């Protein structure tokens, strides 16, 4: 499926933000810690969440969905995640710690690399080994046997997924686990809060040192999926590139402070508790030098958006991608097809802004694809964005939502 984006249409109106993919996936992974029902509200209707629900169902969980409310319950009838399932969703690794904690064994395919980088899970596995789990890495599978035991463990890097897995692995252990150098992303805080609501004993919520005191079992709970900070940034980037005045609702500005700083430094921006209004009537000067880093610094998931925004700035912007080794080059090449001036040297992109002209471009991953749509909104003429299935993994109705505020994007199958 492709999008044809007709540039030059300013955006006006109001756009609601929905639940975060990366929060929903983490919370769904935690449902395997109990047989009782976990209900998630504000759960986004996107492909990755649908695939995660299918994965849970195939492991034995009962799943229901009514609109943006999802329920998961029941016991697993297997702890083996087969390859076809795991290929559905990279987030399958997010059930590893939970299944181990409850069942004492799990087998799953090693999540292969993807377009943005090699995506290793060595930190996940090293932490589990330090918890006394027998971890056997075969060529494409990893087999873990043994209930995780309490430990003090420092992550060598604040990996989001490893933090999620190791916290979940600890909640049913035999004592006190102290995890140091944890990721502190909002999605981690949401997971910690759900686990506490399920009966887990966790202190240090939102901190880099988290202490978990194991309990015998966890119980039913309900959680509201936090607003998607990357979708919020995508909508803001759309207005920056196209021009106009848009109010975003149901969002959490605090979760994208680093991105908002760049926007408000260049455009009239009003920030409220759950709303952001941006009014774009001019070009940005430049965004300076921006380094991606773990939260609360500039998120790698917003890097492709800034790359596109920088192509419309008057001056030079430098972006350093410190997390994923292959997350700059492809979009740079596509933006240059649109007349952009993006030079990439290793992990550093230098962008001299001006304007863009519509062209044939190809989405290669989720956030990169969104960046190309955003670039097309401000371009002269039409931009044909191919392979937008990548975008549907993490965005619900991106084209329709942007069209509601004046974009002209039509879908071609
Ligand atoms: C999560 O991925 C997100 N995905 C990613 O969003 C996001 O880009 C990333 O966190 C960073 O914020 C989900 O939450 C489902 P990491 P994750 O472990 O957990 C290295 C999107 O588009 N690393 O924090 O896989 C890794 O290679 C996706 O929504 C190891 O070396 O990210 C990377 O360089 C893309 N060994 C860095 O750490 C490990 O064991 C950050 O990875 C684990 C990670």
C-alpha cells in the first residue's frame, strides 16, 4: 500500500492523540504474569498491538477487544513462542521475563535484526543469567530454564526492553532484586504502575535504580495506556513542515519535553496539561546540534521527524544518532531524492535546509516512513510514499487523521 501526499496544504484544527504502541506492548507482555484478567483502556488499534494479542492468544491467553479497550486473561498452555509468531512482532521478546517468572521456562526465537539495527538482546540474557536462569542460545532460538532468583544487577546500558523484561522477571522471585541503570522512559513507569496495581512490590518507580521484592502471585488490574509521545511529535512535525495551526488533545507534553523545546524555540507554541497548540507561520532558523539518547533526552524514535523538519529550516542542523546504527542513511537518501541536502557520515547527519519537491520515496521502517509522510506535507507537488504497511505497525489511520486537519493524502493499494 502507498500514500500519495499532495504538499502545500496548511493544517488547521484539532487532533486527538491515542495510546502509545510501546506502552501497550509492554503492558500486554506483563499479562502473562497472572491468570486473572488484565484490562487496558486507550489501547491503540494498530498492527503491532493486534499481532501481540494474536501471539498471546496462541500461547493460550483469552483475549477480547471492544474499541480501544482490551482484556487478557487465562493461563498459558505453552511457554514456547514459535518462529511464525515471533516474526509477527519484535515485541515478542517482551513476554520472556514474565513467562519465566510465572512458569520457570520459556523458549523463543532470537529476535533478528531489523531495518534500524542489529537489535541484540544480550543485556536481557545477561541479567537473566545473573538471576540464576539457565539461558541457552542456539542458532535462532533462546531457551531459558529456571525461576529467576533475587539479585543486584546493573544494566550496562539503560535498555528499554531489557529493563521491562528484568523487572517482570523479578516480581515473583524469592526476595529483593535491585536493578541499576534502568531505562526511565514513560512506558517503563506505566509498566511499573501496572505491576504495582497487580500486587507487585516495586520501589524506585521512574528511577534508574528499581527495587523489586518478590510476591507469591499477582492479580487482576486495569491500566490506561499512556498517550503516544511519538505520534504527538509526528503531528507536531506535520504542522512544522506544512504550516498552519493545530491543537493536539489527549496528549502528555511532559513526555516529549526535548522535542517540544526545539519546536517552541522556533514557533508559537502553547502547552497545557493534556494539550499542545502550535502555530507555524514562518520557517525555523535551524535546530542546532541534536543528539539522540535515552529518556529524557532526544528520543531516537523522533529522529526521522527532525530529519524532515530540518530540510525546511533556513540554516544547518546536525543530528547524531547514538542508539541505532542504521537509522539515518535510508531516510537521508529518500529526502535527497526530494531535493534535500542531507549528508550522512556514520552516525552524524548534516542537513542544510531549504525546501523539498515531491518524489517517489520508500518507507523502510515504522518511524522512517512517518518521517517521509511528514516531509511530503510541506513539499512542492506530490510525494509518493511506497510501502506504508511499515507505518501501520505503529500509527492508527495516519493519513485519515492528517486529512481531518487539511492534509491531502490519498491511499493507493
Ligand atoms: C524500544 O526498543 C522501543 N520499542 C523502540 O521503539 C525504541 O527506539 C527503543 O526502545 C529506544 O527508546 C519498543 O518499546 C517495542 P533498547 P528496545 O533495548 O527495547 C542496544 C519504535 O519504532 N541494546 O532501549 O529494543 C540496542 O541495540 C521502536 O517504536 C543492546 O545492545 O530498545 C540499541 O542500540 C523502534 N543489547 C540500544 O541498546 C540489549 O540487550 C537501545 O535499545 C538491548 C539493547
